[in-house]
C-alpha cells in the first residue's frame, strides 16, 4: 500500500519533526529543573565538626651538599723549577708539612749576598760613628769647624739608613728562600697534582694542588620560606635546631649537626633561603661534594589548625576547598594547606576555628546554597546502613 504525501502534508510532517524535539527538550528541561528544585528543597543530611588544633614538633626536609670548611689551592709564592714532591695524592697532610720544593740555590745566593751587605754596612756605620765621636771631641777644642762635625753626622746617619735597608733586604731574601719549601696551610686531604716536578712555576701558574679540610665539614642547603618561618618560630634563632643527614642508601649519619649560618634574605627567584650546618667528621664519612638528604627538627611545638583530609575536595594544582554550614546552607570555602599530620591537613588560610565544616555527607552537596540538615555521626551511619 503506497502512501501519497502532498506537499502540504510533507511540510507539516517536516515541521513536526523539527518542532517536537524542541518542545520535548524544553518541557523535559523544565521538568528536570522542577525535580531538581524539589530535590534541593529537601535538606541533605550531613555530619559536621569544627577545625581542631594540634601541637606538633616542627621539622623540615631539604637536599644539602657537603662542603669543606677550608678548601685551599696551593700556589707557588716565588718563581722557580719544582724539584721535589713530598706527598702521595689523596693523603692526609698536616698544617706546616712540606709538600713541594722549588730549586733553592738562587734564593740561597740572594740570602748570602744580603747578609754580606748587612755586614758591610754594619762596618761602615761603626766607622762613621767613630768619626763622629772624634769630630765631637775635636770641636770642643776648636780644632775643626762646625761643618766638619755636620758632615760626620750626615755620614753616620746615611750609613745607619743603608744598614737598615740591607737588613730589610736580608729578611726579604730569607723569606723568599723559605717559600721554596711549599708547605700545607691547613690540615686536610690533598688532591690530585696539577703541576708536576720539573716544571717552572710562578705565582700566576695556578694551583699546584688542592687541599680540603675534612673535620669538621659543612652541609649547605636551602629552605622554603614557610619552612624557614616555622622553624624560626619553634627555635631560638636556629641555635637549638637539630640537623640530621641521610646517605643515598637510606642510612642516617650518627652525628647531629648545628646551624652556623643563615642567610639574611630569601631568594626572589626560588623563594628559598640558604642555610649551613656544621658536622663533626672524624671518620671522614661526609665527603665534600656529595649530596645528602637533610632533616631539621626544632625543639619546640607549634599549634596548627587541622581538618580531616577526607572532608576536602580539589587537588594540589587547582587548590583545595571544603563545605561549611551557614544558616543551614552549604557554603564553599577555599583553603590553603601546608602539610599533613597523619590523616589530617594543616590549614594555613581560609578557615576559622568556629567554622562548621561538613565532614561526612559531602557527596550529597551539589551546589552552594543547598539546604543541609546537621545530624550526628551515629544517626548518619544508621541512615547509610539503611540505604544499603
């Protein structure tokens, strides 16, 4: 059976095809809105609690780097050929121990010449003093003129000055000779030789070898601004903060360090501040240049506002928020959290201690302003059991 459609009937059919879905959507949307309004008008049952306060010890963690307290590049102080080395690379050396020798012969000759000059000018001064004494005796008898006495005095003073200059040159020559024995300026472990025997060295030749002290050592690290402030609040200007360091394998170093340096400003780019701790290192386990996990523990407790983590929504990227009850309605409050204590968040901003926070039934809250009914925890759990 064939159905014939006129143009008019086809147009009416097409119009119905277009209009009916639109009407359906509008009607269904209104019905859904009415249902939603009816649902929203029914208060949702929730369990509430106020934020708590907890006293906790303040600690912080960072990554630190071991540094030698003293690190010295040994350089030549006088020019010459290196002729001897008196240590083994990697050895521990003592302060004052001879490390290298520069050929001393030239400097010994300078000492000898300077000593001879001292003797020469000493003899001239002695002779000039005798001449002056005779001149003073003769002028009393008017046997010489006053100008002769003045000349003798000038000669004596000139030779005295020459002797003083000769003594200074002699002392300088002795110092330069002593510099041909290059000694360790500190106690520490000596590194790899940079310039070997047989080379001509000067003060501009650079480091012959490096020596790093090993006991005590520093551990340098940086703290976030918030951690710094909390530790400062819970300590006596960091003087009584315990510092512990951990090796890569997870083992903690058995000695505790103390803070000996705190920078005077927070870095504007990183938002952190530099600190340094000093550790005893008699066994040499803390090696300069190595990285360590650093943990700082303050001696005092701080009081923090906390809420259960389970009552928060959001994430670290977008931020966290909670629902609070005001006038029996749901109100969203954005919060800032600093750290966790067991299963609780430490809240630093966004809540007051007198806020009424929804801790159970959060899934029932769809929008801000939704009506809520506060019930106790036991009644809420009975409702959940009945629903199951």
